[in-house]
């Protein structure tokens, strides 16, 4: 495998998601997540499907979609397939036009899909009735994406409206509120 920064970043984010998914009780996969109208299984399907759609649009062949009957196993299979694609020489450097500027497959994976793999850890853990504790590096990614996207982050299908929080709220509470999520989980 080729050693590249995008592959390393993807592996770090995907491994963090894998650890999160491996800790979910099987009975929680069909419980509501922190994403309105989605179960924990739906969140994993979203991650798999959006990454597959993006990568195949840019020429990747990921084979058949993994069966989501066992979401943690499906993610493991999916992430391994993505790693193989990212290791191909020249793939992450492929340029394309996005929102009026030129970017690369690697830059988009690092920024948007990395953010997605971090933010959705909260959502699948909430389906399990638990709160996920982000570390400072995770919060840096979340805050960076909120700043980069501006109001576009609240477009239909991305995040719910930002929530108000107390002025003395901790960093995780503020970051989740910016994503339209409460920092508490109802059990």
C-alpha cells in the first residue's frame, strides 16, 4: 500500500468509527439515533452510501455494497475497500470542480467525509443510549467544518438548525449544538 496523508487520515477516522460501532449493542441498531428519523443502522448506511457514491463518481470500483444486517461488520468491509482505493497511485490527487473551485478527491475525503465519520459517532452511540465523548482533535474537525460550511451546514439533509446553549457551555456541548444536537442522550 502507498503511504499517503489521505489514507492515513481516512484510516484514523474509519478506525475511530469502527471502535464506536463495535461497542454498540446489537439491540440498539434499530433504535432512534440523534439524527431525526434515522436509526443507528441508518446512520451507518448513510456513511457507507455517501462514501461509495462519492468514490464511484470519481472512478473507484468498490464492488457490491456490504450487507448492513451487521452494521459493524459492514463498516469493517467498507472501510477496507476504501483503504484499498485510496492506496492506488494518483487516486487521491484526482481533481474535480466543486462549488466553483477545483479540489481533489483526497481533500474532500479529509475534510467532509472525515467530519462525517467523527460527527456520526455521537449519533450511533446515542442510539445505544450513551453519550460519545469527543477528544480535542475530534472537536477541531467538527468546529472546522462548521466554520468552513457556514450556513450551508444547515441546508436540508446536512444538519438541523443550531441550538442555543448557555454561555458557559463546555466545548463539546457547543460543538454539538452547532450541529443541531443536544449534548445529552435520553435513555
